[in-house]
């Protein structure tokens, strides 16, 4: 259960933070095309995440457990540092309107997916958070870490859909809603980063 909650917490953070795919999906919701919106927000990223999971699994089968354990410390520290810096920067900026919704085309979805894959946060997660988890699974049995990934999927896509619904409902409250979602996500990330560090210390 602890691993499921840890994965779900990290997933929720990723699902709540604004992204290009979320903006495209929001434009589809405004047109009443909920199925297309869900396809953009959930369907396409699931395929990409599946590929990244297989790539990370293959990579960490070649990495010695000792190195994977040290990388876990880097990942937890990175999460805490990123959340702290993000909160500090956000509080210095005035409230701004949510980015304009973007039209849906194959090109726009492809570019948005490419932006997600090439974002530093994506690789920080897969190489320093999910990777050491897979290394632990390789060492002690993959069944042990399945709850983490199940929680991540449930948290990420559940939060992404919930956030889309909130943004669609609160169309006139975008600035405030975005501000509260952003702050809440980064506070949660701070807690999850600390929890991951504690777990890395116990995995010795």
C-alpha cells in the first residue's frame, strides 16, 4: 500500500501540472468533443509511457544494484529541490491567465508528445525514480514494485482527467484555479520526494 500511495502521489503531480496536451484536450472539451479530449490526454501518452517503461526496464537490467541505489538518492533529492525551487519561483510571479487553448491536429498532438518526451522532468522520473524501482524489482521480484507503477498510472491519468474537468468547469477562474493546482502539486511533490528519499535509505 505504501508503494501504491507513493506512486499515486507522484502521478497526481504529473497529471495536475499544465502541459501542451492538456491545452489541446481543453480545446476539444470546449467544442464538446470529450472522447477526442480523452484520447489526446490519456490514449497517446499511455503508448509513449509504455515504450519508456520498456526502455528503462532494459537499461536497469544492465545497471548494478549499488549504482541504482545511489541513483535513487539523486532522484529523491531532485524531486525535493525541484518542488522547492518551483514553489519559490511561482510565489514571485503575479497571477497570469492560463495559456490559450490549442487546436487539435496530428501535428499539434505530435509536437506536444515530443515536448513531453524531451522534457527534463520526464527523464528525471524514468531514470532516477522509476529506474531504481525497476532495479529493485529485478533484484527482489517485480511483483514487489508493481503497486508503485499501478499507483503512478492511476494517479497521473486520474489527476489529468480531473484537472481537465475542473479547468473546463472553471473557465472564468483559470488564473486562480491554475495557481492553486500548481501550488498544491508542488507541495505534494515535496512530500513525495522526501518519502522517496526515506524509502531509498531503507532499501540498503
